[in-house]
């Protein structure tokens, strides 16, 4: 849920409704400013009006990256949209060409990017595993097609496709 406050556009991260023994109820919220990314705590009293922001979430296909930012195409209208690097943030580490993502749009402008919980990426560089170095649970750094470096098991080789968790950046499994 997002709120359109006089200070800007905020996304509700956490909230707590409190009804004290005396007095009116209130809601304490932790809000994330969608322009700056900073977290703010606000308290709203019962009966206080707050403007709800209508955010449209649509699926877009990632095309490419250049000086203007990241370019996406709407799958229904084939309209292209450029998103600034600052709005994409850490999600840039998981974007590969042709990938489908959701873009939250407020008043015709993208305000961020929503990735799937996991993505499949190709390993572009991996040190070869040394014979006899097969300790259970041992890992090595591997570089992915996006430039991201993750820790993966020793059996992962260059050219393999692996699944990576986009929330933590951890290796999940080898796909091929």
C-alpha cells in the first residue's frame, strides 16, 4: 500500500494499530519514501484523512541498458519506457535481457521495479574445482552474466545456469 502525503509518495513497510484505554485509537506506521528511499515513522490519529496513492503494476520486458537508464517494453501496448538507475537500484544485479518484471507506475511514471523471488542467470566465470577439494558445503565465488558475484558450490562451472534468490543474493540451485 502506498500513501500520497504532502512530503511525497510513501510505501507502508510496517504498521501497528493501538487502542489505548483512554483516548482515541491511533496507527503507528513505518514508511519508506519512494523518492529518497529513507525510512520514516509517522503516527496517524483515528479520523485523520490520508490520501491513498493509486499505483498501477504492469508487466514489462527488460530490453537493454544505456546512458538514459534501463529500457523496458510493455507486453500489451509495446510501449517502451526508460527507468533511471537510481529507481532500479540493487535489482540491476539480477536483470538479464528478455526477463519479465513488474513496474509500479504512479501518475504515468515508474517508481521502482519488482523482481520475482528468484531468477535464473548464466555463470560467465568460475574457478575450476580442484580434485580432492570436495568438502561438504564448500563454496567458491562465481561471476554471473550481470556481473554479480555469488558463492556457489564447487561443482558449478562456467556456462551453467543457476537460480539465485533476489532478496538475499544467495545461490539456490543449479538449473543446467
